[in-house]
RNA sequence: GGGCAGUUGGCGCAGUGGUAGCGCGUCCGCCUCACACGCGGAAGGUCACAGGUUCGAACCCUGUACUGCCCACCA
């Protein structure tokens, strides 16, 4: 005997192995078919997958399985991302924790090797997780953003953009993360509101008079001030422009200048200008040719200032400066102020604006093309409301800083001749005593040689060339992903067949970082958008709506949940909550319902099979069943299939899951199996079993994209009954809507029988009729059709409502001591001598009456309104009329029942 | 400062121009020979607020409030 409860663990392991051994997910080009391609958003190799990956990939898997079952040549391309800064940080932490070493202790080469070793470990864990979740990825061909083919793509794209002069090197104010010690692009910076302070400081005049008071949030940068700026229109300061003031504490003289950028309303209307440490000040400095003083270095330590502060951390220096300013009587005011602090998206430490030479990509042309493609709907967004923000971003795009001063990533493919670039190259000795190129300056004469491999110098033909120390932004390789996975720049047959891909499924949080750039690169290099649709999934949050994070301790691990409840349950719970672009508050409770559903499917299948003993397959769905409930369930099944497919096509996975869930649990289990029970030993035994098994098998197919394991497992055990089955469900055709199976009449008639049954059950429950008690039910209806249906299928009612005797007629009077129920035109009377509580019955009837009378009022008002009768669609008017008629009748029946309370 | 979402029964969420559904929870009754991860039944909502369009609005429009998110160089 099979166990009562479904145990997913064993089954999922078994099925997973089977899929793997039989290469079920192997993707092969089939020119006779339409390709359906999804390239996975490659997870970073920073650790195990989280719930966000769970949702994102499950959505992709559902689409892939669905489309493959619909006859398309489906290919879901797997891979991982090297994850630049994020991964480097993980490894640095690991090194420090396990061996108390920094990356500098290891040196560049060894460190990079360590990360490669980590990739083997972490990558495998991820690929293993793909399998555990049942994701139909072709794992025989895994890509990694750092592998050789992808490196070639990166080089091809770099040199191409270099030749077009889109890539250039420039000295700019960039975002510098002091902790990660690297430059970041503008979109890698997050803005947080911090409770900070605004200090008002006095800068005295050259002659020692009161001078000017400025407001600043960064008093530690006064040492790098080059000027005080005021708005030229500001009357308060007009006569001071051109004069000089002394910087507090160091007494260096700086001029008062006028610049439009100064807001008169903010603070005191006077702004200290620190060109080296603030982006706005930098621009002002440029406009006025101000001198640049640097007082904070790349580590966030203070330099070039009085010895007292030398080497201090910037935060400490701020405190000390304020203290000293106060002592000097130059601190005028200190007020609380919420300022926007820029932080690193990887480590969340405060960003330091930093002046340095970096590599950039010129974006205007690229953005223009992307904009055009998006506006022409070459790429469509689902939901569409992200189109606006994206186009807006593209319109205001800034050049992209692509160089990172870290070690893990694609090294910039630019080399320098030590001889010819001498003055532009700065070397330092690292901890291993090795000489390293630490700084490159084009301003000082470094001459770039763009090359994939170590080149000879084209000028002096020497071989003493050395590669740029920086690596590329990890998003640079990500931007090429939809092409690089197919071997671009080689025009491979894969690239030709699979590109552009069908759809990108990703989170809305990386639209600018990733989606936009893929579109730009795809257009630039392949002349075509990389995907036609973008499906944006939300963020999986904790059950209170907070973002899951390690520091909050609210992270749920998909692997844990999978162990506990099964991958199908995790998948189904995510899918049933996934509405386009919306975040999902995810609690463990939500998975339990899905687990229960798995159990329901399993038990229903087990029951059907238990009752199929001795029946030989194959069994086919009878073409024209006579029995009402047979016609009904087939029709309901057919409807469910149509609705579910339609919803999937619209990317409404939650709606599709819901439809199938309710069809299987409600219609199939609660009604059809229950009705079928009494026929297992009857003459139409084989027909009932055929319908049960075929409907079940087809419903499993329909559910397969959502919960692949359990459906596969059960389907396998049903194969002996199924004609023309495939070995695996993914190879089957997705069930199709068949108009011939629709049976409106059967649905109407069943609805009547179900309604009457429910009325009887309700009365039983309301009056606590003991379950074993034999009851008699009288059914009265004036409707001839209804009467005929009830008469013909009274066994449905007697069995489903557990009724001993049933009396049916069109002029049955209410018996004494009986309860009354109503469904449509049918009145249900159940004599309940000794059980009936008249007060309770009256209350029930009153309540029912109130609802109906309300309905009557509504409809009378509608029909009394000539505009409604005139303007509303005919069927609406008809409907209202019919409803009114029925309601009046029912009201009358309830009133009669109330009068007859005895 | 600009933009985008959301506001529906205790909780989490669907929903559509014709009078509101699901899951969980709650309450009542059931170990009915597939399933107590179950079966049957019930209670519970003036769909944030104010206007407007319409014969009719939770759904469309305008505004307000609150919540969340994204973008932005007021130090």
C-alpha cells in the first residue's frame, strides 16, 4: 500500500536523476520549429541561490516547459556571472575570516586563482540547485561570464567600441567606494536619507572682520576649499564678491566668487567650494579655474592637512574639526539635517567623490538607438509601466564609467609599453615584493595598445608591454550576455538561430544596470534587440513586506524549504503569488497550501489507481459520454485548459495556477470523484475509469510547467492506461482547448444539482443533523426543465447530500417541522422533527429574505430607469428582468416558509 | 524636487464598467472505506477619502491622504 502522504524528497531525487540521465533538457536546433529561447539572468557566484532566484527561474521554467509542450524548439540557456565587486568582497571576507589574510597578502595572481577555485565550488552548488528546483536548463552547455568564449566577446566589444571612439579614458569626478577601493558607475550608487547635521561656519575676511557664514555637511573638507561661492543675484553678498576670506583653522586665503549654481534659499546662501571632493564644486571649480586641493585619499584617510588630522579617518576628522571650530569660535550653528548620502550598492559605505582617470563608454549614440527600439516597441515590457522610467533614463544618460580598481573581472584589454609610456606609468611593489603597475595616466603620457594578448609595442617594437591594472565593470560582460552565450562575435549557427531571444525574465531592480545595456549592445553589435519581451518579476520579501537580508535575519532559504516541502510546493507557492511586476510577501505559511495541493493530487491519483485494478489500457476519453457528470467534468476540464493557457500567454501565472488548482481540487476531486465512487462497481465502470484517468493525465500535463516533479511521477504510473503517451511530460503536447468538448447544458444542469445539494448540506449543518441520520428531502420547483433534471439525476443529490429518500414535485407543500432552503427556482424542504430550532430557522430565513429584497430593489430601480432600458446592452436588461422574476418568486417562497414556521 | 506603484473581509492577495473572489485564519459539525496536508457548513467587506463621467463605478477621470519604490549635484 502506498503511503498516505506524498513524500516529495524521494520522488524529486528520482525524477531529477531520470531527466538528467535521459538528457531531457538537451537543447538542439530544429530548423523545422520556431525557436523559443530564454537566456538565464546569470546568478552571481556569491553564494547559494535565494528566493528571488527561485521566483525568477521558476517563471522561466514554466514558460520554457509550456512553450516546448506547444511544439516550439525551446532552449533555456544556463550560466552564472562572475559578479565582480560582489564576489571579490565575498572572497575577501572569507580569506580574512578563515586565514586572517587580505587579498594583498596573497597578491593578485593568487587571489584571482582563489576566486576561480571558489567558482568551482559555488558554481557547482548553483548548478546543483538548478536541478533540485526542476529547472529545465540544458546543463550540458553551461556558460560563465569569465570563461574563454565570453572573454572573447568582451574583447571584441571593447575593441569595437574603442575603434569607434566610444570608449575613452578621462579624468573625472567619479564615485569612489572607499571600502571596496574602486570606482563605481553612477547607477551603482544608492541614495539614502541619513539623519545628519548641517554646520554653519564662519570664514573671516582677510582683514579679520566677520566675513561670511557658510553651511556645510562636510566640515572636514574645509582644508581643501578653493573658494566661497554666492549667487550673483544675492544682494546680501554682492559687495563681497572678489574679496578674500580665511579658511578657518588653517587661515589659507580663498576668494569669494559668484556662481549661478548656488541656491540663495539654502543654508546661508553662501557655499564653500571644494573642487576635489564634491561633484558640484568640481564643476564650479572648472568654471572658475580654481585650484584643486586633495585632502582625502582613496582609503578615506585625511592627507595634506595639519598634522593633527593627518591620517585620520574622514568621520573622525569631521568630529575633530567641528570640535576645533567650536573652540575657535567659528562654529556659528549646528542644526539637524537629513541629507542624501550616496552609498556603495555592494557594501553600503559612504561614497567619496573622487577625482581620477578612468575608462568610460560614450553613451549618447547607443542610448539613442535603444530609445528608438523601445519607442517602436521592438522590446515590450510587462508590465508596461517601466517603459517610462527607462526611456527617461536613456534620454538623460551619462557616460558609463567601466573601469574598476579590483582584481576579479575581465582585465581591461589595453597594454602599455614600459619604454614608450614611461612617464604615464606608476609602479609600486606589492607585499610579495613584486612590481605592480598601480597607476596609469594618459595625461602624463601613457599610450594605449588595445590587445587581447600581450602585444609588442607598435612604436619601438619592444616586448616590454604591461596590461592595464583595472578590470571592467561586471555589467560590461553582462551587457553582452544574450549574444556571448551563443559565441558572438563568431556568427555561429546558434547565434543565427536563437538570436534575438524570445523573452527576458528579470527583476525590475536591474533595468538600468542590465536590461538597458543589453538592449544597447544588442542593437550595436547584432543590429537587433536581444529579446522581444521583458517580463519583470517582483522582489520576494518577507511576510511583513521587508526586503530579505542577512542583517535582518529574515532570509528564507529555498533549499531548506525544498527539503521540507518539496520543490513543487516552493514553485507553486511562488507562482500562485506572482503577479506581473509585483513584490511578493513570502511566509512559510504560503508554502503549506501548495504542499497540501501536492498531497491532494497524489491522493486523488492514488485513489483512482486503487480503483482501476483489473482494467487494461489504453483507455481513451469516450467521445460522447451519456452520463451528465461525465459530460460536465469534460466540459469543465476543457474550460480550465483554455483559461489556464490564455493566462499563461498573458504571463498571468498566478491566475493560471489558480484555475488549475480549483479545477482539480474543486470540480474533479470534490464533485467528480465523489460521484464516480458509486459507479466503480457498475456497468459503466470502464467508462468512468477512462474519464478519471484521462482527465487526470491531461490535467497533470497542464500542471506540469508549474509543478514538474509530482506531475511526472504520477503520469509515469498512469502510462499503461494512456494511448500514444510520451516518455516525459515535457515531450507531450500541452492540452488544447477543444470546442467539441464544451457542453453548456451539462454545466447548467450540474450547477442546479450542485446548488440543491449544497442547500441540503447547509440545512444539515445548521441544525446539527447527525451525520448518520437518515433524512427525507422534498424538492419543489415550478420550472419544468429543472424538475426534469432533478428527477433524472436524483441519485446525484441523494448520494452527494446523503439523503435517504427524496420526493420531487411541482406542488409540494411545506411539511410541518421542516427547514427550508432555496436554490434558483427550487425549494428544499427537510422535515426535522425535534431537531429544528424555529428561532434559528426564522433568523436564517430573515437574513436570506433581506438579501433577496435588496436584490429586488436594485433591479426594480434599474428597470424603472428608462435610460438603463434604453442604453444598457440588451442581454443586461434581459438578465435583470429574469433575475427580478426569480427573486420575486423566491421572496414569496421565503415568506410562505416563514408563515408556516411550525 | 520629479516619476511609478499600492490602499478590497482578522492577515496576505486576486479581480473586472453590471453590484466582490481566493488562500490562510476564525466558528460549527465530521477519523464518511483517497487524502485530518482531509470532508461538509458558516460567519466576516458601505472595495482609503472627496468630487466627476455613466443608465450603472471597487473598476474610468480629477483631487486629497497615507504607504512603498525608483530617479535627481540644495551644499
